[in-house]
C-alpha cells in the first residue's frame, strides 16, 4: 500500500468518524428530547426534568465534541507522519 492510498484511507476514516459522531449526537439529542419532553409536561416533575435534560444535552454534545476534536488531532498527526520528508544525510 502506498502513501497516497494510506492518505486516502486516513481521510476516509476521519470523515467517517466526524460525520458518524455528528449523526449519533443528533439522534441521541432527539431521542432524549422526546422522553424529556413528556416528563417536562408533568407539572410536579417538570423543573428537575428540565434541569436534567439540559445537563444531558450538554454532556452528550461535549462528549461528541471531544470525539471529533480527538479525531481531527489524530488525523493531523497521521498526515504529518505520512508526509514525504527529505532524506537526511
């Protein structure tokens, strides 16, 4: 396998993780939103449900931001490792 192919695979993996994480985040937030939406309509439990919903969404979004940031950083490192470097004498 040559460097061009490796770079292609690297970019494919980076894109897959980036878009996969974004899709999973969206699904998680929407599904939780449905459940929390029901709980938030019940007056006696609405206030804590809203607080927990907010905490949930912040945590989910934060986890996916870390996944995508780590993915980008790892791919930058791999791109540097795969660069053609002049031979040192």
